[in-house]
């Protein structure tokens, strides 16, 4: 058997491995308002704490039940008015908490930029 035949089968001491590591899988989550799956880092996580308050979780590591929304005001408005956040977090969001989230959403861009343009 020739040395090249041994390596092509992948057995023996002369076996070679593929060069390069496999690409890392990017975790995806779905926006509770538009239901579109996006990379986790493109979404904003909200968490229901043990006390029942809903708050932003910029680090993505707070304890509690979490839900994700896109970084666009339209999704936030839909999530707050259609009670999609309430259902995802399995809680009733208080009017004060809802207003605080709406104030945050008002600072976000309304819609995504046109294709090919990133902010």
C-alpha cells in the first residue's frame, strides 16, 4: 500500500486532519413581536425578575424569565400594545413599567435601515 493511500482513508499514523476549525454557531432568538429569528446579539433582552418587575437586561445574564425584542420602535410598540411581552414573560406588566419601556422604545429607530445599510 502506498503512503498516499493510507492517508486518504484517514487511518494509520500518517492520517491527516482537516485544517482549520469549524465555524462557531451563532445563537439565535426570536423577537416576540415580529417573530423573526435574529442573532441573539442583535436583540434586546427583557427579563421578569423574581419580584415580578420587567427590566432591560443589556448583559443577557440576569436571572429570571427572558424575552427578546428587535432594536426597532415598531417591534417594541407591537410588543407592548398587543401584550406579546406579557404573554412571553408570563406576567401582567404594570402601567408604570409599561410606560418606562415605552420611553426606552421612543429612543430607538422606528424601522430597520434599508438593505445594505447598517447603522
